[in-house]
């Protein structure tokens, strides 16, 4: 692609994004879902540029919200510790971006972006949806997109491995195909949907679970209830088709956590409210077991025959301490982006020099953060993640409105399962992580509006006389 054309397009898109920051944030959330399809099939020759498309859209939103509108930063007034954590983290990450061992400021700045670029989303969320109705409307239409993506996943699963549908994003001059689920029967691929890689798709699937369950518990029109129920069936089937053990396990944890903790203190009332969702979930699992039996069988074979299944449940939590026990470990870190796959790509694309000191190989994100930021940076980053879990716990406990309380619970559960998960090295996960973090500020605000005297009066006016009992 001609550089001048790309530059003009970037300026135009940035200017367009500045006009309406709410629309830009929502567009970026949609781009998260489709950018992989654009990179794989529409513009594979410009996949690197498309990778930054949502980042450019968000830049316009950031400029509008924080600078042009000079929006209030009072979101952190109730939680000043979060602001302290973020500033200390940002300082460490920035300093490590110029670590001499890294030997590339370009890689360091890319790493800086991977850690922090989506953090502003959590502060913008409080003004993104003015009312509960606006939030619910957005979530309904956003979850509707599961249906075309889910059907694409089915087509991918039953397509041959060499089909153009079953490719990862081009890397250099080669284009990888999705990995096989099983070799003991007819081969099937591990699907990626509209995403660049399996990891992005699996993140999307369990985030959809976290949003679908609260929405199915909310007051939906009958047509929307059936549509979202169908979306749940596709999410279940696609999760098995990815062949990802973490995707299926995370989905199970989210569902179990929602049913265990979502019923509240009043168990009898809680169980009664959950009965329709329980029946819906049972029906969805039953239908998935019939429609996607081959995918489930292949997944089960992979999960039970792969030797590292049990190890993968805990290794991410243990691995950093194994590195700390190594006498040759560099406690100061190897530099921001040193272990990031994208950082390696930046070094190759820009012909940057090799690092002066090569970071040890690592797979799990916690150990990658440890290697990049050093011991102190690692401690600050994960203390911040624990603090976010604590804040979400408090939000969940304090909310009164059913939909908001259920959304807070699922955001809390997502943060729990993502404590040692990919947030820095998976840009799809990073967007959703910080968007859901914004529920700390958004949901209490909407809850207060819903419970305000004015809102109660409006409800009373709309209710028929025989339902006015208890409305003040």
C-alpha cells in the first residue's frame, strides 16, 4: 500500500473519530471482532496497518473526551489508589521501554502501547451509556453479531485445512493454517472465526458468555430472548470447535460462578429468578451436544490425551517463582515488549538490531511481565490487577438493580479468570479487560440513576394501579 494513501486514510479516520467519541469507542469494540477478518481476507497485504486500525479510532475518541471536551476525571476520586497504581505502572513501563538490554526503542514503545493503550476505556465507560436502556440496547446489538460469527465458525470447522477460510494472519511471506483438532478420525481445524488467531477468538467467546447470561436474565422482548438463546448455543459450539481447553474451562467457570454467586442472599427468591435461565442453559447445552457432537468428541479426545492439560491449570501462577529461583535471572527486567510476539514482529519489520541480552523463553503472561518489567514492575502490575478485583467485588456487593448487579458479577469473574491470563500479549483481551474494568465507574452511576426518586416516580406513573403497591 502506498505510504501517502495510508497516511491520508489515517488522518481522515482520526478526524472522523474525533467527531463523536461514544460512536468511536463502540466502533472500536466492533473492530475488535472483525479486524482479523480484514487482515486475513480483505487486506492481507496491509495486515500490519489494519492491526492498528482500532487504536487509531480510539486515539480520536481519547482526544475528544480527555482534551477537546476536557471531561471530568472524577472517576478516580472514589478510588485514588487505582490512579496511583496506574501512574507507577506507567512510569515503570516507560522506563523499561528504553532498557539497554532491549536495544530497540521501537520495540519498547510497542510494548508500552500493549500494556497501557486501552486503559483510558475504563475511565470513559462512566459516560459511554447515559442510561440502563442505552447500555442494554448496545449489548443486545453487540451480542447479535455472535450469530454471523458463530455460523462462520461452523463453516470453518467443516472446511478443509487448506481452505482460505482456515488461515491465520499472514506472517512474512508465509500464511499459517489453523491447527488440527484430532488426527485419529476425519481431520478438522481449530477455528478462529473472524479473529487473527485462536487466542483472540477464545477471548471473545468467554466475554460473550459473561454478557449473554446477564442479558438473558434481564427484561427482554420475546424475540430478543430467542435470538440471544440461539447466540448462546453458537458460543457453546464454537468454544468446542476452537479445541481450546482454556476457552471451555473459562466458560464453565463463568457459568458456575454466575449460578453460585448470582442468586444472592435470599436463596428462595434467587432460585426462582434463575429458573428460566437454568432451563435455557440446559436446552442450549442439549442442542449443542446434538448439533456439535463431533466437535465435542474431538475436544474431549484432545483434552484427555494431551499430557500438559493438568499442568496448564496452574503453571501460569507458578512459573514466575521458578524464574525468581534461578540465580541467573535478571531482576531488573529485559525491557517492555521483550517477550511480546508483536515486539518480535516490530523488530523484524523495522530491521531493528537484536537485543543486547536475550530474554529467556516464556509462555505464560505472568512470567512475560516479570521478564519485561522486573520484580518491582511485576509486583506493581499484579497488585493493581488484584485491586481491580477488589473494586469490582465492592461494586457487585453494592448494586441494587438486577441487570447491573449481574453484569458486575460477570466482570468480577472475568477479572478473576484473567488474573494470570493474557491481557498484555492479547490485544483482543486487553480491550475487553479495560472495558469491563470501566464497570467499576459505570454501573454504580447507572444504579443510582435507576434508584433515584425521579426514576421511581416515572415507574409509578407507568405501572397499572394494581402494581403500585410498594412504589414510593
